[in-house]
């Protein structure tokens, strides 16, 4: 898929084992990689469902340089 000149591909979601289950029922994270002009960016789309049923959406961007940072 292309968005504003960026080629965007979703990554395969990492599963969890049946004993652990998801970390939270009210938060979903979808990760995708966007490329353009030899630039690569990892995007995380986070959807948080509030108790009243409304959703908040956050987009978090991580470049390869940011991913190499030792925290």
C-alpha cells in the first residue's frame, strides 16, 4: 500500500502463548514498515479503547537509528 509516496507493509504480528494471553484487553498495537527514497521508518499504530467505548489512536514513529539506541 502507498501513503503519500511511502510504501507501507504491515509486519507479522507476534503472538502470545495461551497461558499468557494478551498484555491488555483495551490496547491493540499494529506495526508496519514504511520506506521511501532509501529511508525506512517503523510505525506503531496503538489503539486504546476507553471504558465508555470510545477509541484513542496514537502513531509512534521509530527510525533505525532510534531502534539502535541502548536504553
